[in-house]
């Protein structure tokens, strides 16, 4: 599945506001939509969500989000 590969790969990248926004949007979708909307099972959906949240919770990624908020980047609201 493409999202599984993305979830594994994104954690290896350095954080940017754009990446943070993209991951946050994917995580929101995985949280609010049924698993069929992501083309996966419920267990796969939860694993993806957990992987993305783990990345977003890292200190360096949190700092990227805070920089976006401080820069008044509309995506970060």
C-alpha cells in the first residue's frame, strides 16, 4: 500500500511546515474517515495513524509546526 510506504519513509525526512501539514491532514483523514476511504482495513488504518502521530509528536516536528504558527502560515491553523 502506498500510504504504508509513505508512513515509513516520512519519518526519515527532516521536518518542514509543508511536510507537517501534509502528515497532519493525512492523520486527520485516517482519524475521521472510514478505513475504506483510505483503501485499507481498520487495523491498517490504525497502524498508519499511529505511525504518522509518532512522527508528528517528535520534538523537531513539533518545532516545525510552531514555526509555521509563528509565521502565521494559514495551513497551520
